[in-house]
């Protein structure tokens, strides 16, 4: 009888010990989960608001870089080092990149506007040279198709290159030295003139002499039915 009582006491002691250990482990897990914070999304958020948000969560914000980005308002966050919804311990630093205000010498957006309308904007910038290149295009004549430096980039001490639409190419043009160009260059010449770059048209172009005045009618513009 006495041995049975001892066994019962031992069993009860083991049971309560296991229960206490399980409770202790559960408490530790809960404490650790509470100590970890879910990272919020800071993208597009003003820097001061982001600092306040992280401070309330017990996290630190560190500005790693300032970079111009035309898609974001100045002084807003455009990148964060730790992705949203990840859980991290309190006191952890999150590094961010902030959109900065474009500098005085930054390039304005020129693509899509007429050349005559941007001359005033260009005159305000201290530019070494402005290089204009023209290309045949379905766009209206003198419309800017491309620019370098790009919108928002610094133009200080740089050459500005603009690609300008020449509109639909003239029906007549003076033939250059066709022998000095590769087949791919000659095919591009035909395409710029609105002429199909077929083998027949390429052969016709190669037979022309330098300095000749030629029109699109010299080539097969449409395929025979």
C-alpha cells in the first residue's frame, strides 16, 4: 500500500513538472513573438512620417541614400532594406532610400514636346553643347523622340543629345555611296523612307549611283496582288 502511494506521488510530481515546463515554454514563445515586430510598408511615405511610425514600433530608421526618382514625390521613401510583413526584433535598423528634390541643373522632361517649345528650358541650363539628330518618323515633325541625359539626371558639363522627328521622309532624296554601307544599313535606309526592305528593293538600291536623285516610285512599294 505504501509503495502505491509513493508511486502516485511520483506520478503527480512528474505530471505537474511537465505541465510547468510546457507553460514556461509557451510563455517564452509568446514573449519572443511579442518582441518581434512586423515591418510596415514605408514605400511612398514621407520621411518624417516613416520615422514616427518606426519609432512607435520600437524600430530605427536610417537614411542610406538620397536619389532622384520622377515617380516619387521628393522627401518620400522609394526603397526599404527589409521588406514589409517580415518580423524582426525591436531595436533593429531599417535602411531606406529617399527621393530627393531635382537639382537646378537637372534635365527637364523633353520627350514628346516640340523642339521650339523647349529652347527656353535649355537656355536656363549651363550646357556645353546640344546635339540634334533627326530621324524619319510617323510622329509630327520636330517632335522630340529621345533625350540624353534622361529626365531628372544632371546636365552640368554634359553634352545634351536630342533625337528629333523629321516627320514622314521626303519622296525624293539624293543617293549616297551605297557601296560603303552594309545590307542591314541599306535596309534601314529603305525603311526610313517608308519603302519595304525586300530583296528586290535592296537590289535596286545597290544599282543606283552616288549623287542620283531618286524617288519612292523607283521601288516596289506594294506587293503585287
